[in-house]
């Protein structure tokens, strides 16, 4: 197996039978304003925008995989085998949540 870095914080581990998709840590977390009072609104918006781009790249990469291909999705410290469709749906939900956070910060 070899590791191939693609896009913003996205990595694929290519094996014989399946692909593993994992978001690589991008430094810092994506918390709320209450959790990080020293961060400005602009810094929070920038982090959420980066998070959104990462999800968009993940969705684009998943859309280019064959629907019969198995992927592994990280949940905590464990990888679970799933389908491309389920992984895409999960990434879309994360993208929608990030958009909602950004919209909340804008108002």
C-alpha cells in the first residue's frame, strides 16, 4: 500500500481491493466561539471555509470512484468498511453542518 495525498487534508491509502479515505488533521479544531473566545470571527470563518473545502474535495473524490468499490470511513480511531454512497452521504451531511455554522457566524 502507498499513501497518496490529494487536496486539502485528504488522503487515500490504495490497496488491492479497496480505498481508504481519511481526513488528515489540519491543525487545531473546528470549535464554537464559546470554546475558543480568543479567536476572532474572521478566523472562525476561515477555519470553517477550510473545513467546507475539505468536505467538497472528499465528495468529489468519492464521486470519481466506482460504485462497487469499497471504502473505509474513519469513526474515532477505527476504520469501518462502507459503500461509496454511504460515505458520500456522510460527507454531504458534514458539509451541510459546516455551511450552517458559517451562516450562523455571518448573522
